[in-house]
């Protein structure tokens, strides 16, 4: 799309973990890479629905270093691998700095860039209707407007911010309803939300925006001069970590859009289905319930429940006579709560973090670029894993300061190098054979087969058995 010389780029904000979707979402498996509807993750669906209006080569994902590695791995898997650009923040500072950083980076490529800003984890359908609205938003952005998408409220929702449209008739751009914005409203209480529906002219704030990259930087300069000053330093090659540390944490809505004039901000009424899939309670918005109002998936059986969400995993989950409840089971954690308390799941994650429980961070099965591992058992001084190495893949050349490892091949054939960083001994181990890697010894595990996965059982022994006890000397995937 290049009318009037302005190409449209997409900036996808993907720094969060979606803690309200615990125990499925974790730091190593954030909500945006979960498959909530259909067969694709929310992030993959977000990227695909942009095309062909915005091809993957003009899509940038803004996230932190840790999440960037997770997302790269996720998008590279399978036959439909997607290649996008990455803008990596040193740490989170809310949406205003993230969007400003993206604008700085886009202007290096294209001084006339238009940018669409989208969350990574929303459900939107049909995709064609979204692209039609996005095309209209780009046309408004070319006029110098700051454009947002408003969702017509279906209920007095207290979990969303609202947009109040200015009085007067809506205009039309490419068949889409366009109105001036009178003001942005913070998340209301139930009484006020009901009044908004009664008054009319209010929209849910979707968090989707379109504007010229240069234009949003001008607004940041006016309303958030401290952030703008540090963005300029980054653009000139300054230390991004130091510049980011000096920025305040503020959203683009509160920091810029609420302060911009009515003549500058317009809202396009979304003519498509939308959900931010913000908590378990929003699942009925995107999945079809049965005749009793239940959503039941996985290894689950139920008798007489109503309006409940029941998700099983490896174990059988049996429920009887529930009403308006959420039950989500995973191999290492189970959530049970009333649906009207689903927003508070994020507080559970906070408690797990404070208690140093690993269940807020990882699942028992963790994906890696070379394959995956599953923790089978752990106790004082030991941990047992099942490791799967994909065909023709290998782990990094590494050593451990605090643990030894004993490997038993249960399927396939392993090539093991141990000894020095430049050489050492190389042996091949067949099914039912084993090897031992002492603490401090440099080693590498490889699957020499081009067709068959390698599976081993690893027994770790030592006083410290966490994943950060790895010193890498060489890595095919450029991890630190």
C-alpha cells in the first residue's frame, strides 16, 4: 500500500505475558503464542490478518529480549514460518515509550512511514473487514489525524477504557464511519458503564491506532518531552538501556491521546468482531458454548454444570454441578475460580512470583530452538528430564558449574562431544546406552539423524539445578 507515497507498516506490541490467562500463560509461554481459537496462535493470527495490506516484511514486533527469543522460535516453527522485524526494549515502560521507539526505528527506514499499532493478543474477525477498516484509518492518518478504532459496546464492561465521540454526524471514509473524539475515559465502575450505554456515543477503546510515525513523535515531543528527549538519544545511537531508564512509564492513551485536540484524534467504528481475550471470563466471546453455556475442552467430563469454563489436560478433570466457574488444569498447576473473579488471576501470578514458585515462569515442557524438554521429577539435589532433539539439531557447546548430568538414550541416536572447547572426545550413543557428563566438563548433544527425533532421559545431580547454570561457548541460535 503506497498511495501518496506513504507505506503502511505494522507495529505489534508483544511485551506482556497475559497473566490473567495463567496457568496456560507463563513467562516462557505468553498469551500471544497460545492457541485460543482455531489452529493458530493469537500472534500468528494478528500477523496474517494484516496481509496483503501489510506483508510480514513490514511488520515489527516490539518486545523485550527474553520474549523476542520465545517469539522468534514460535514464528519459525512449522511449514508456515513467518519472518518479521524485532524492536527490542531493554525493559518495559508502557506503551508510549514502546510506540515512540518503534516510530524512531521506522523513520530510519522510511521518512514518510505510516504506522498501525496493534496488540499481539486480540481476536478479530473477519480479517477482510479489519483490513477494510485499516485501509480507511490509513487514509485518515495521511491527513495528519491520530486514528483509533472504537468498538460499539455490547454490555456495560468495566474492564475497558472508553472513547467518547464528539457530537454530530459521522463522516465516511472508504465506507467506514469516522468521528471526532471528544475525550478518552478511564475504566469506569458498573454504574457509570451502564450510563455510557444509555447515553450512546461511547466506544470501547480497542488499543489499535494508526498515524504517521513522524506525527506521533511530534505529539510525544509536545506532551511527553522527557520521553521524546531520550528517544532522540536512542535514534542518535545513544545507550538504549540508560535512555529507557530515564523515561517515565506511561500509556500512549494517557500520555498523548487524552491531551491531543479534538481536531487531531478521530475514531473509526469497528465493523468487525473484536475481543481482547483479556481473561478466562472472555472465552465465551471467542468460543462457542454448549447448550448449558459451558465451554469444555481436553480430558474433562462434566455432570450438570452451567455457564462454566472447564479445560482439562493430561489428567482427567471431573466436575459436577458447577455454575459460573473456571477450572483450568495443566500438568503442574490447576486454577479454580468463579468467572466473575477471573480478573484476579493476575494477583495469583504475583504471589507465585513473590514465593519464587517456578509455575509462574515455565511449564513442565519447555520449547527450545533445538527441540524441547519436560521435567519429569525434581527433588533435593536432583532433577529428571525427558529431552527431545529435533532431526539435524544440536544443543549449544556448554558447561555447568554446579551440576553433573547422566544421559540415557531411549529413542534414536545421540552424538555426544565432551572435553575441551576445541576438540575433545566424540562418541555416538544408541538406544539403551548412556553416558556421564561431570560437573564443569564442556559438552554438546547432537541428533545426527536427518529424519528421526532423538529422545533421552537426563538425570541432573548437584546443589543448584536451574536453567541459568549454563556457560555457552558456541551456539547455533546465538543465545548468550
